[in-house]
C-alpha cells in the first residue's frame, strides 16, 4: 500500500509503507518533524499528568471512604463494649482487639484489593493504625478504671463480712478482735500497691469504723459499762472526737447514777413525808463530817435545776424532782 509522509525528506507519493516508520534511534532532521514530535510528547505528558492527578484524587477519596467505614464500625462496637462494667470489663481490651480485626476484615472485603496494595493500601493502613492506637489507649484506661472499681467492690464486700462477724458475735471483745484480725489481711492486700503509709492509714480508718460500730451499738443499748470498756481498750483505733463524745456521755451518766443513788438513800432514810427542816441538821452535820451530802445537794440542784431552800416544805418533793431529772 502506498503512503505519503509530508515531512519525510525526499518523500514521494506511493512510496512503499515500510518507509513510513523510522527505525528506533533515528533522529529528525527536518525542523517541522522535530516541532511536531515535541508537541506530541508534551501532549502525552499532559495526559499522563492529568491521569495521575485524577488517580491520586480518586484514590484519596476511596481511602477516606474506607477509613470512614472502619471508624463507623469501630465507634458502634466500642460503644457497645463500654456498656460492660467492673467484672465484665476485666478483659475488655482483648474484646476490643477482636473488634478491630473484625472491622478491618469487613472493610477489606468491601473495598477489595484497592486498600490492600500500593499507595492506597499504605495510606489506609496509616490512617487506621493511627485511629486504632488512639481508641485502644482509651480502652486500656477504661479497663484499668473498671478493674479498680471491681477490686473496690470486692474489698467492700470483704469488709462487710468482717462487720457481720462482729455483729453476729454480739460486739464482744472476742468478736471485735476476730473481725479486726480478718480485716487486716484484706486491707493489706488491697492497699499494698499504694505503699506502707497508705496501708497504715487505711488500717486505722477502716478498723476504727468497725470499733465505732460496736461503740454505737453499746450506746443504742444504753450499756454504759460497755461504752467505757470499748472506749478504753480500743482507744488507739477510735476517732478522737468519737471517743471524747463517748467518754463525756459516760461521765454524765455516772454522775446521774450517783445522784440517783443518793436521792434514793435520802428517801429511804427520811421517808416521803419528811420536810427540809427535818434533815437540815443532818445535812450540815454530814458536811462537817465530810460525807459530801450537802455538796451533792448543791451540785444536784445546779444540774437538775431544782432550787434548794432552808425551810422548804416537803423534802420528798425536792428528792423526787432530782430523781425525775436524772
């Protein structure tokens, strides 16, 4: 078939076709040939560059789409995992790792080889690894917090069992000592990671709470003898304010008991029909002899709010009033 090359040197109409294509490495001698060749090369470069730009934008968009899908799956799964609390959250990081792998498998299956190879795959891996590191670190903090809460719950249950031991034992010294000894091991184990100072502090506080419960029981039962025993034997474990309050209560009750006893003795000695004048001389005589009767009467009147007057009718009225105030 004949061919005509317009820019071919010494070209001729109907020349054989094999003269149309120049051998590789043959230079263009004609200026027009060189200009046309340069224009063609530039056009090819523009096309290639345009395709590369489009491909880069397309790949970037698809990578972001795949990463968004991954984050959607992870956000839903993580929210569900964080519904687990305390004991159920002890292995939550392992559950998270399984969720992460499952989400990756789903996304890779959906987007295919596109995000598995090449620059797109590399970009997807970078994005997901960054997101995974952030989310996994948060999950580790969550697991640590829930583990601490779980340990605190178990520890409180152990202390409650010690309190029950003391209560079921009737708050006797034997029951209190048994509860305190059992609690020591729990307290030491719970706070050992925090150091010796923390262990000692918690020993005082928590053992003090157990003793305080026994003291409260004695107060509720108006067992003043027991109040004194607990306040003295376990003084080092009781809060100072609690102990002072208990001892003040005990002292007040002891004074009231003394008043009551003396008043009863007066009624027994002088009878309910006696007048103040009947016993006045005995009161003065008793004061001189140091038996403290007059002192008692004057202190009692101040505490009971009863006015003591010489010549007052009805000594029994005064004594009964003292008894009532006590």
